């Protein structure tokens, strides 16, 4: 039997998104579905979920706004993951560092995939000369920040609403990471018509909107300039693939890649196929769980439980929470105003960060060949972050990168 657990064209990648209801692919689905239960323990009615999520995107302009929000969403996760990575001291936490690094590479891939979808539905006649796909200054969030897109993950009762934070490598940081990536059934009803429970549910709304508007629009909505597409020839990353988007099916595949890499398999699925095992590339949520437990997943770890309740029991690896730079939580440039040398280093880091985002913006705005230049900028970004991390503060902590916008 064909293994339907894993992504189409990427059989070792865990998959969250099932086919949209009513499609031929959905009718051929081989999953056995249990009665839908959301992670709050409330029984979900599929028809409510479909109605809520399916109708969220109102029109083409709203769809473009959602995709711009998706760009900001993907970007908002990169700085916290980089802080976790950069604060690991040289020679320690090698496996944890490799796992976080692989997630960062895939989040950058997600930015490119979202850009390809947005470019694919943007009529070239509406683009002004020199116009960029997004505004770098306005896309950079201020940390701590809620997840863009009105995504409101569940938190323990009594805790404040969830915010993404810039933290050193720590259990607290891993809690932030797993909350960002935690799955929820993407077809669940919305508790609030203006918010989502997870990143996957937000992308499901975009997916429904793409399909519906494409079917309702004479000639379809995929009228973009193919020259603005980033292709595998232009991308320097690994762990996933670039998808050229020219039709709805391409966009659907791109969204499946994004969500499959982030959250992984849907918690409501029961299957006879192994969900973990040697050689499988796990979704981000499960990579972070491996770091939390200091163990890799093995083939029998799910025991047919919801994946978010799965505990890795495979090969152990060392995790040291002390071999870490003691970075100040959520640093801001204003914290460094009394130290000119420190402020200079903070500005230098942020200039490099803005250069990286400008590079991505230029690439997805019609010059995809420029993307390869981002490799050197990424190396420079790490170097400048380490300069900050080696500058002590008065309270026993050290400085850290702030990921703020500065003029070049």
C-alpha cells in the first residue's frame, strides 16, 4: 500500500495537511480517521471547521494580505531560533545545534515558497517599476511578539497569552519553539473567527482561499510573471525543496511543504504505517522534542498516540543547558544606549540582518539569481552575533542580537 503519511514527492518528510474535502485526492485517502478531537479536548464538528476556515479569505486582495502576513510569520520565527543556535558555545550541544540549524534553513525556505505563491497570483501589470514584494522595515517584528496572522496557540491555564521571545538556548526557549510549531487539527472550528490555533490552521485557510478564488475567477488567479519565481537553481539551502508556483496544484504542494516541515503529521490520524524511524526527516515540532528529551525518535515511539504526546525513546545525545552564553532575554538597542561600543556592535549586527532581508526581497522581486549572495551574509550575521555575545553586561548576563530595523 502506498504510504500516505508522508509528503508527495518527499516520502521521508512527515505530513500534516490532508487533501481538501470534496477533492478526488481526498476520496482516495487511505487514512483511518478517528472522531475529530482538538487539543483542548473538545469534540470538533468537521462541517463547522470547514465553514470557518474555508470562508476566512474574503477576496484576492485579502488573500495577498494573508500571504504577506505569512511572510512575516515565517520571518518572526527565524530570530528566536538563531538566538538559540548562536548562544550554544563552540564544541557543545552539537546534535541540538544541528537540529536547530536545519529548522532555520527550512524557515528561510518557507519565506521563498510563500513569496513564490504571492508572485504567482500578482498580475505583473499591477507592479510599479522597482516595486519590491514586501517592505523590509515593516515586516520585522518587535520582540516579544505575538505570532503574526492572529495565531493564538494554547497555553497552560493562568499563563499570559503566548509571545515569541529572543532567549538563550534553554528549556524556556525550547518551550517557545514547540509552542510555535505545535500542531492542531487544521480543519477544526475557529474558537474566534479572527484567530487561529496553529500555523497549520492559518495556512489551511490560505489554501482554501487559493482554491476557491481560483475556481471562481475566469481564467484563474495565477497570472503572475514566471520570471519572478525562485527556482532550485537559485536556492542555496537544503532540507526541502523550492517549488515553482504557476498553478493551484503548485501552490498546494508549496503549502504542504511549509506545514509538513513545521508541524508534521496531524494528531487525529491513526495509521498502520510507521510515523517515525531511521532516515525520516522530522517536522520542526519533533526536532525540538528530541532536544527537549535528549533522544532521537525511533520507529515505535507513537504507539498510535497523537504525535504531540509522543516521547522519543531512541538513541540518546548530550544536551548541556550550561554550555551557553548567558544572553539577556529579549535584548533591544535601547538597552545599550549607555555603552557606545556595545551600541556600535548592535547596529552592525542589525545592518547585516537588514542586508540579509534586502537580499531576499530583491531575489523574490524579480532578481532570483541574487539569492546565492545570502550565504556570505548569513556567515557575517553569525560572526557579528558572537561579537555581541562576548560583551558582558553589568548584571552577569551578556549582550545579544536584537534583530531590529536600522537604515543602511
